[in-house]
C-alpha cells in the first residue's frame, strides 16, 4: 500500500533524527518525533504541496492543540529521553528496525480496515499509540492527558477520513453550511446558500472521492474564506444579507438586502 506524502516526509525527518543521534536504526520513537515535527518542517521549507496536504495536516495539528500538547516541547523531551547513541555508519542508508517495520505494517492494517487507498499520518500515529512503548509514554507523561484519550481522539478523526457516498457528502455539506450560517448570524449577518451551491460542491467533492475533513477544507476555501474576506473589507456589514450562488463554476457571493433572503 502507498503512503501519503506527509508520512513520507515524517519518515525523512525520522531518518535525520536517527542519524543525528547516531542510532543504528530508525526506531518508533524517531517516527513519532517525525510526526510531531512534520508540520513545522513543511512550513519552514515552504513545501510546494503544503496547501494540497492541508486536509491531512490540519487534523494532525488539531489533535495536539485540542489536548494542549506542545508538539515542539514533546519531541524535544522524547529526543532527550531516547538519548544519544554511538553507532558509526559505514554507508549512507539507515534502515528501520524490525519493530519500526512492524509499526508500518500495523498502520497499513489500520488503513485497510478503514477502506483507505493509502495510509496517512493519522493511521501511523494510531499504530504508535496502540503500543507506544516506555520512552514515548515517559515523554507524554509531562502532560495531563492519558494515552487512551489521545488514541480515542485520533480514532474519531480517522473515521472521518473514510471516502463518503454522495448522500453522505451532501449531509456533511448541509450541516457545515448550517453551522456557518449560525456563525455569521452571531455577527449580525444573515446568509442564504442556494441549493445549487450545495449541489456544485457535492459533485466537486464526490468526483474527488472526498473524506469529511477534505470536504470541510473545500467548503472553507470555496465559501467561508470569501465571506470572512468580505467582512474584513467591510463589503458586508451587520444587518445585511448575503446570497451565495454559482457563476461559471465559481462560488459567487453577493450582497442583498436582508428582507430579500
């Protein structure tokens, strides 16, 4: 099974971690550090595909944020717990340990169980959390959070990564748009999203075999960001109404009087 670009990048980070610490093999702890560092590393290197990878990166970042876990502090703590080795390399290739290879096999099994076409960072993180080992547990112990709680949160998000049916996509779109309408109303702005917009986004999502998190990212880029931009520019103000429709396959947002909604 193929791995996602985020997993591949985390693996590269893990390789550098193992080499820098003079460890003979890439271990599970190095992979965990890679997952903690991957978002910062991608931003720092201005990775060209970061926008395309945002649907995978955002849930990973949200897990740590919602649990009040400082990723940088966590991976530095784990690096200290793992310690320095003294292995002298005779070639440029650093292989994974047998335990690390088993971890990847487990992540693949998890991905298959969720009908995923490739395994991503969340599958890999979930595989680590099932058997984290003493060193990772020691690093996490600094935070007031149980490993089972982290695993529960990751499992919930992984379930959202299953490609949805067209009816499932439409349901997610409708619910998310309703939430957006509520948020806008709290700011004194009434919006009306026409059915053609939902159908357009539904078809766009379905042909891309979108997951729930990808649909929410799509909706944010196609609609929410545009509305927020108009509010910042004072193109929309309190007491006004907004109609959202489709014009030449692009989401078109137009001001209207509230009574016309």
